[in-house]
């Protein structure tokens, strides 16, 4: 029988209701058509989770997936893809984390895990090669994510066990609870942690002693070496390596893309206080890296002075600094580190958590709510003491935290229509630290993302601060200068579509967007070569593009079945009507409609409904999707 | 020769494990690597563990079948897999955990700085691929001065504190 290398060709299916564990063969046609990672995720959802499924019910499923490059020497191949129907957006949801979990799962002998059903009492899944057990997690329930990982490791007296788990936020079904993956890294978005919590699944622990074999070892090794070298020598790698994503704080503030006071503006006046320069000087105590990563953006931060002295955190990202900092107008970096640590302990998505708090702080400023509605907390901008209290309350759904745990979109419904203007979300998911008014491509990408507001599904970086060298390499010299101008919309729909297809492949391989999208070192050609030599698939750039497009279209089809149409492909009015006062974005809004029309055209989606056209789906081999969509009453 | 590891530069990415297991078996597996990075994630620390290439190797002493020898000229402790009985005495005797055991093959495995790897010239593959230059192969005569220089650099980083030390 035909078999691909690069995979373990086995996967685990766990039914929590029946307490049944089975090991099955990874379907060959899934590998051919969906590659792995989030590709396997959407395929499973499509086949097994009807679109009308209530995300926190027994019927929803959770997929944890690796890809053909996981657990090899390919640069930055340590990421884990997690997919489910999202309790935050009620559509397709996925999240993706760095760390070491996916490689360990591959070494244990599995390509992915499907979790279905619902346990009656807290359990955790333990995988050690052929030994797969569901064990009681009564003693872990209520513990924070760091404690959970530590207790499991102590139980087996093995520090090399890799754990992914939820904290109290996931247990309490906070709609934007995350899954923490191997100590401080987070599969944050879409509320994947709440899905785990709803199933009473506290953690998955894995230890593997096996190996990953590739099709043409020497050729694969040579391509990986070449790829690693391309990443290492890229001009942007050094900065990323030294400062990590916080380097963006200064950069994005400079171009007016750094959301401040709930997107009132795209810059703050205290960038020196919360930027990467200060972080590096005062707080970075160690540099770390995820599995096989030559960039190493991960850092270990320690606060050594002041009221937060002794607080440590790992991987404090640009996004978290914005969400827990500037979005709430909080200029106290020590408190941002503390808040980040708390979110990691409780298992909360920092972007959504900060988004929710920024939302009510603005409502307070506009006198649309009173502190009384929020347990009397002082909701003035930048009050980090309030923020610390609120984060705790959200995680445990205590007091007003119960309301805040529902996310911006639902909260706005509860607080009345006047608050809608300030609810910065797309399809129910809070908008990350990327103000589209300063970068049009990002404005579009937030809208066309299949998991609601998000920067990583399309991750356009070419016009961020402008990378002409890479733009020429990827899209041709004739596209300059517009393509690298963040305020221009020309070529941006093409860039976003290409980015989405490429990111779909990245999330299915599963590698990191660093090294691929930013620094923009590896592209279709390199990935196609790596996947080919790893797996033995008959694959080239063209075929890989088709896989990316197929995955993205199937995700879109799932959203369509969930009720998403063109009317939902939009941004909050603020970003469409209110001109940005900041830097290069000054005077600009997101020019969405024009970009969207062109985007649908490029995608082969219907312009009035936003539904993928039948011939497009058939051309991608998604006949089944074409039929299901056809049957919808429109 | 000696595989010097700068613990401060090591970020714990484990590329060396992948490179090393590939060098031996043409596949990727941490348990088949002669170098292993232990991680203390709580404190953000990484501890790569590998053979120290001892001058009087205990592993060589305890080997019942003469599978371990010392190449005195190069200063490398070499393990002959053909002679290995898989008794694990070397694994147990090494105070540094420098020798591993490959369950699938039933033999010990240790770092020989790629001296028996069929590539010409024999260069330690992990040194070449470590993204953070945390690994450096030192010749016998370099070891002392190199390590001293590294430690000198580290102390200097202490800045003012260092000045008070030397005053």
C-alpha cells in the first residue's frame, strides 16, 4: 500500500463520553489534499461537526494536529495546530502555538488527535508511545496552567513530558479561553480553551521516543539546511531574534498602526516606556527558542523592582503589550508583564482579554456605562489595578467577570445598541493590534479571515513598513511602489489572497509564520521542496498553492454553512468612517468595499453573497462542499 | 577535541538533537541523538548534555568488549558499534550522562564529534547547524585558553559590578 514519509500515518481518536480510545490510519487522501495541521482540522470539522453544532456541546470536536514537517530539522517546525468550532464566533475556529508539543506527538507516533464527546468528570489524556490513557484530573481541576504542567511532570518524574492544558478560564468556559502549550506558549484565539473545558478535558500530556522518517533524507536535509540559512541570513532576523515581537511596538507606533485607547488612535505617547528597547534593557533575562527555530523570538522576562518585583513571564508578545497596554492606555510595563503572566496562568487570550477591558474603559469614558455595572471598579483609562482585578474575575466568571467573559460582541448586545460603535470585533472576535487604517492590506485581512478578526490568517507584511526587496521577489517589480505603501489599496487584495493560501499551507505543514511571512525568507518554492522531500508526494509550487486555496475555501464554506455572508465581512464602523489621527494613517479609513470586491473576484466567490462559486469549488476538488452550498436556501 | 557549549547562548531549540540523530540514522529522533537538551522551562534554562571526551574515560574502562577507545591524537572517545554488547555499563558509568542507549538497535551511542561520520572533512554537524553559535568544537590545545576567554567575557558583561571586583 502506498504510504507517505514525513507522517507517522496514525492518529488518535478519543471519545470522552464512552471513554473510548482508538488508533486509526491517517487517510492518504487527506494527506494529498489537506496536508496536515489545520488542513486536517477543517477536514475533520467539515466531515464530522455539522455547522449548526453548539460549540460548547458534546457534539463539537477538538483537533490537535501536527504536519509533515513537524519533528524534523526544518526551521521553526515546532508549532501545534488546534481546531474546533469556536464558542467565541460560532464559526470555524483555530489557534496555533509554538513550543514543543507537536514534535513530541510525532515522536510518540501520531499525526493528530481528534477529541469527541464529553466527559462527566475532569480527565486528562496521557500518551506515551503505544500507551494512551484517560486519567482522572480531579486533582488538576482548578489549578493554573503552569501548576498543571508541573504536577503532571512530577507524577511521571519526567521533565521532558510535553503538556498542553487549560487553566481556570477554560474550565469556566470563558469564550476566549486559550490552551497553553508547553510552558507559556499559547494557542490563544477562537476560544479553544473553552471547548476543552466544556469537555472536562484538563490536559493532554505526551512523551515520545520514536522517530520521524523522511522520503529522501539527504535531499531533505539539504533543503532544510538551505532554508535555515535563508532565515538566519535574512536582514530582519537579527532584530526579531534579539527583541522578539515587541520590536514591533516602536515600529507600529511609528506608522500609526498601534491601537491605543480602543482604536481611538494608532499611536501612544509612551512608547519608550512600553517598547522593546526598555524591555530588553530591564526585563529580558534569557533568550529562548521553540523547536528547531533559528530565530528564537521567545524571551524570558523578569521584573526585579517595584510592586511587581519577582513576576516572570515567557513570550510576552507585541500583541499582548498592545492589548494589555496601549489599548487600555496602560503605560505601566511592569503591570503589563504581570497581566500577561496572569493571562497565561488562567489560560486567557491576551488579545481578547485586553480588547474587552479596553471596550468597557471607552464606554466608561463616553458615559455609556457606569462603574456600578462593573462591581464599582474604577474604569478610567490605564487603571491597571482595575485590570488585574478584572482579569481575575473574568477567569472565574465572578461578579462582572461573568459578563466580560462573553467577549466584546456579546457584551455589546447586553449593554445596548449605543455601545456597538465601540465594539472592536469582526465576526465576534476582538481585533488584534493591527489598525487597518495604517495598513490597508491588514484591514482587508481582518475581514476575510475565516476565524473572525485576526492578523495571522493572511498575515500581510509587505506593506507594513514597506519591504520593497521582498515585494519584488514575491510579486514582481511592476507592482512598486503601491504594493509597499500601506495607505494604498492597489494590489492588496492579491497580497491578502496569496497570504491566506500560503498561511493555510504554513498552518498545515505545521511551521511558523516567522521565517515565512515575517521575516519573509521562505516562500512557496522552499516549502514545496521541503514537503516533497519529506513526504514523497508528487508536489510542486503550483500544487501546493492549490492545497492552500483548497483549505482556505473549505474553511470559508464551513463559515458559509454557519451563516456567514458578505454582510458579515465587515469592520467596526470606527475603522470605516472615523479618520485615523495618527502618523501615516492620518486622514485615512479602511477602504474596504473596493478591496473586498476585488478580493471576491480573485477568490472566485460571489460578489453579492460572498459565497464561493460552484465552479471554483469543483476546480479545487471540493465537490461535496459545492453540493452542500448548493442546497442552502439563499 | 571537545564540544564546548555556551549555556548562555543556547536557546533550547533542539536543532542539535535533530541534526545528530540524522547523522547516525538518517531520521529524526531526540532519543537517538548523542546530544540532548534538558529543559528547565520554569526558569527558562536549557542544559545540553553531551560527552565530555574525557582523558581517562570511565566508559572505556568499564566496557567489557573493548568497544570504546580513545583516539589520543585527536582527543576523541570513539565507540565501535560493531563491538558493542549493549550492556549499558558505559551509560551507567558516565558521571555526565554523556552516553545514550538506542533501544531500537540495542547499542550505546555517544558523540564522537562526527569523526566517524562519512563526511569529508569530519566536522561536527551540530556546530554547523546551531542557529545560536552555542556549540563550538575545540582542539585539545585550545580548550584552556578558549574557556578562560569566554569566562572573562562573561565577567566583563557585569559592567560596573566587575570594576568593583577587580579594584
